[in-house]
C-alpha cells in the first residue's frame, strides 16, 4: 500500500501490486481482490457527509421525533406535546433534520406539518429499531 497526502492533509492510501503481506501471521491474499475492494472504498467527501448524517442521528430527541414521524405527519405543537418539549426546542431539532434532508414539511395556513423525507429515512429508522430489538 502506498500513501499520498491530499491538499487538505488527509492521507490517501492505495493498493499496489505487491507480494508484501503485512499481516502477522501471514495468510493467503489475492492481490486482485485488494484492487477490487479499492473501488468500493468511500470517497473522503462521501464518508464525511455520512459521518455528519450519522452524527445528526446521535441525538435522542431527534430519534424520538423520527419515531413519531414514522407513524404520521405532525405539526410542531403536536410533536412538542407528545415529546414534552418546548415548541422552540422542537423547531430547532426540525431545522437540523431538514438540513440533512431527513424530514420534509408542508404549510397549511400558519401550521407547518412535518413528515419523513422519503422511504429511505423510514427504512433506515425501522432497520435500526429492528436490529436493536434482536436478542
């Protein structure tokens, strides 16, 4: 493997065709498999965006909001009442969730109703919930 530095100082490693094996004890390795895997590595930019996305989901209140929106579309006042939070606090969380495109909204008069952005968000939420419920 060789290392290069990107313009922002991040080390970028790439596989080279070599017979050097760094594992101890050595085990059989197919160099062609290493080259195929290299094509599967996330770009630094996408990895950063994914890290920000998952970091956003690291907040219990945001996850509680998503759990309600997984059931039905709700306005801020309904979310606040259900979560026993202030409307201001819920609105702040909704701005964060909107910024990462996890929720969408529609206005009806002075009320703003929120729902999950799309089936990907619902699928992600349900998959994690199911995974955590496994014994």
